[in-house]
């Protein structure tokens, strides 16, 4: 893996632990030589994440819809800033630029991005690792919902376990490095390597 895309909130959230972890993850990615791909904003957890990576000399690639640039939410000091037409194009561009994905706490946008990357992984559209950094129990309810969906036979166990959940960024990144995607998606068979 050369680049990791991080999905996270454009707000700092209620807990100072969220911002602390965003800063810790951004710095860690830069120190480990990963390019950071993210939503291109300068506010909230996104801004903390990007500034921490930049502060450690990391390459940071933002992807932001034009409508948000016009509202002056765009980070102006990134290595690269990709301006796209829509939120849909944003997700596709981030997916194209990244070798793996991590979700930090966030709202609707973060959950949308995380779930879409998991859906694509389940279908075999990509074979990249998807991680969930569960900061201060933020995603406990979400993980319980996934377990419930598995129990109700709406998510297969092998697909639920494709989502790598951890509370520590170092161990999550190591798990992502060694991740092996199932050889076939839910309906799409992939050739054996």
C-alpha cells in the first residue's frame, strides 16, 4: 500500500479524543510513508488530519467538490487538490487514488463513504482493505448493527469480516497491510492470481 484514504467529519465532534486521533493518524501515515487521500477540507477532523500529515512532511491529496471550494472550505496548502463536480465523483476519485480506506468518526458523509467502499469490496469492484478506527467507542453501535444484520442473514459472515475494526491506528494499518480480499465478490467471480 502506498496511499490510504481517510473518511472523517468536517466537524471536530464533541469528544477531544476524535481530534487527537485524527492528528495521531495523520502524523502516523506521513511517518510511515503513506500518501494521505481525504476529502480536501480545512475544517473539523478533516483539517486536523491533513495538517498533522503535512506537519510531518507527508503528501496529502484532497478531493473536494467545486461547491465546497466556493464556500471557502478547501484546504489551500495540500500537495494536490483535486476539484470535482459532485459528491459521487469525489468518492470515485478518492477510491481511484487510494490503496486502502480508514474511517474515523464522522456524520452522514463519512458513513456514506465507508458503506460505499464496503459495498464495492463485497461486490468485488475493488479488492482494497477497509478499516474502521473506533475512537472512544464512537462506532460501537454501528458494529452492533452489522452484527445484527449478520445474525439476520442480511450480511454474510465473510463479508462482515471484510471490515477491519480496531481502536489503534498502528495495529489497524498492519492488519490492512496483510489483508487478503476474498477471491470472489458477492456475485462477481474474479480470476485466481
